[in-house]
């Protein structure tokens, strides 16, 4: 997708809500710490999911 096409794409309902309420958002004081915590949590969850092995039953 080209950058021009991206910027001209219509917004879905949720995206439009965020666009309409942008000025109401307040940045948190510890943004960098929170960002790091969320990234670590996402990384840990991905590692957990990679380690999970599920047996697939085949019904014949």
C-alpha cells in the first residue's frame, strides 16, 4: 500500500472515534516504563504460545 493510499483510506467506526476524541487523551507520566512493561508482557505471551503444544485429534 502506498503512503498516499494509506492517508486517503476511509476510517472504520473505531478509528473514527479515536480521531474525533484525540484532543481528550492525556499522556501518562511514565510512558517509557509502561511501554517497556507492555512490550515485555507481549514478548512473554508470545514465548508462552510458542511453547504450548496441542495435540490434534484426527477422527477417521
